[in-house]
């Protein structure tokens, strides 16, 4: 069995060595190929990759002029020869049995895609606060691949999925219009076409979070922004939790306007008080749960995540206002003619 691991990356000098080491150290019964689709990195990432290529001939490097994840993934997918295709980020690491457990679960559950919860990690104070927030219910809204699972179950989506090769021939590849949330939309197509997605606690990985509040704001702004396009594409909403930040921001704006122009302050004070109480309560809970006293920034991180996602969603509603009927999947960089089924797939 051949496993193809695809990494769409750009400027990952800080983590790419850890990422590639974790992949090349995988223990499983089969062969491996790693296809790195680089979006014109200029920070020294390529030098590190070339050093790995000298030792591991199965590491392939291709150029991604578009510099976006979906195009990078699709270009690499066109060259992939594996029976199983796994997407991995350049700022993450896989546990040594990650691939082996993916193979086991794909066979055991007869699933189209499997994956596991991602542990968010950082060794800085800001990053640690961000990692805790992203994996909490108040921050992630209950997404299983972020909050974790005690036992396996079928889900609608997950991160770092291991896909059966046939699924891409059946439903296509990443939608290149979706600069963010492209994996969620792909997983929806798989489920819609009768496939199953299984998340299992035995499939473990680590995701290295952003260590900057500004980068966090940008990240969640675009999560919300492109969530609108996902909804337009699939003509459905996975969960009402995706709408909560936008409702939060709209309500906040409304009450601020009332306070400014009508001089009525109790709505904003009441609304702000309720949110602050919830924020502080969850922050204390996470601090106790993680036995950490360094989470003093957690209330701020929660607010930034909710605010930026909500603003992004509202901006997306405006920007994509005339795109509700345009739901066709755009995966032009995926060359199906090169992606024939494997004989033993």
C-alpha cells in the first residue's frame, strides 16, 4: 500500500523540519510519498526541504504560483500515486502511529475519510492562551477535531483527513474559490455522496498555533469570511454555531448605535455584562482544567476570536452577495486524467 502525504505550504521555516521528521518517522506496513506544494516560500523553508530530499528520495517538491492552499493541494493531488491521500499542514506534527491508525480505521469503519483530534500547542504565553481557546467549547463551538473525543464517532468534518483515493474521483478535489474552509466543503460533498467520515482518538497530531493576536484576528476573520462562501456552495449550514459570532457582532453594533444616538445604555450594558460573565466563567474553567495560571489573556483571546469571525462573516455576506447561485466546484488545478485509480486501491 502506498500512502501519499500532501503538504500545501508557504514560509514554514519555523516548523517544517518538525513536520517532515514526524512524517518520515511514521511506522506502518507500506510505502510513503510526500508531495510538498510550495507557495513561493522566501524565508529559508526550501533550503530545509532540499536537505530532507537528499536523505528521502520519496519527497517531491512542486511550485504553487497561486500561493493558496486549495490550488497547492490540487496540484499535488494530480501527481499523487497513493491508495490513501493525507493532507497535512506545514506547522503540525503527526504521532508515529498516525498513518498506521488511519489505515486501520479506514478498513475497520469502511469510511471514506478518517482523522483525529488535533492538539493545539505553543510555548509562548500568547500562543498558549490561543491554543486553549481554540480547543474549548466557548472558543470552538463544539467542533470534535478541536475539543477532542473520548471515543470514535462519525462526523461531518475534521482536520488532516486521510482519504481513500476513489473519493477524489467521485466528488472532485478542493474548491479553489475557498481560500479557507476548503476541507469542510470537500467533506460535505463526500457525506452528501454517501461517504462516511470517522474521527478517532487514536489518530493524533499536534497543530502549532499562531503566536500573535493580529494573526489570530486575521485567521478568524477569513474563517468567517469564507464560511459564507461554503454555505453558498453547499446550500446548507453544518451547525448553527457558525452563525453565532455574526449574531453577536450584529447585536453589539445595534446596542452601541442605540447607546450613541438614543442615549439608552442599558441594552449594551446588559448584553456586554452577560457576555463578560460567560467569557470570564469559561476562562476560569479552562484555567482550572489545564492547571495553568498563565491564561490571563484568555478573555481577550475569546473576544478576538468571536469578534473577528463575526466581522468576517458579515463582510462575506456583503462581498459574496451576488454569488448565491454560483455553487459549482472550481478545482481546475486537479488533473483527473493524471489521477487514475490504482489497481490495488
